[in-house]
């Protein structure tokens, strides 16, 4: 079982430059959650509770669109996710399900004000995670839109006998 120490947190790329004292503050002000395989940790509409780091296990993040599961990502150990400093979202928009027994370090959002005012490098690192997540999500969303447009275009190019192209232009 992985013990969470400042040294272990330093091994996470996003936290490598955060001073050890700030990482220790994070450990001292966090809780460790155990999540069983198959358990849904978050679902759309649930309140955002804080930032979390996956200590061990694996988590699947997905959304349901038209009753179909749409994969968002899979979190592996050392992944940072959840509600991050300066996030505007107040509720979860996706499902987060454990695909293996997992342990999570959770820093409750009630601790963020103290973190922001006293732990600059830690705050900066978590904001950087958030901006990267926004970039990745935007890129994924643009790719999905392009695929949908391509699907519509290809449907318009495949005519059945007796159909005219005008029926696809309306």
C-alpha cells in the first residue's frame, strides 16, 4: 500500500517544483478515501468537493450522451483531478467510476482559500493542471465535432437508388 509523503507527491510531474512544506500542508489537510471497484465516486449534478490525487487503482471518467457512454478519460495513479483552484464549476458534469479498488487523496475545496493565500507554488501547480485539462477537453470536443460533421457529410454522399442530392441539402 502506497504511503502518501511529500517525497511521493514530488514524484508527480505537476507537483515536482512545489516546496516540500507546501506538499506536507496538503497531506495534513487532506483525507484519504477508499473506493471499491465498480463504485461511482461522482455523477452529474453532485457537488464538487475538492481536488483529488489518485494514489492507487484506476478511475474511468465518462459521460452519457443519448443513453450512450462516451469516454472522457481514464485516471491512473498520480493523476490530479476534481475541483481545482479558481474552477467555476460547482457540480460534477461527468461520471467517475472506479475500475479497480482505489485510494484517493482529497483536498476539500473549503481548504482552498488558505491554500491560495499561503501556498503559492501549490496553487500555481493545481491551476496549471486545470488549464491543461481545459485545453485537452476543448481539443477533444473539437475533434468530436469534426467527426460528427464528417459523418453527416459522408451520409450526404451516400445516396440510395432513386434519391436526389437535394434531400440532403435541406
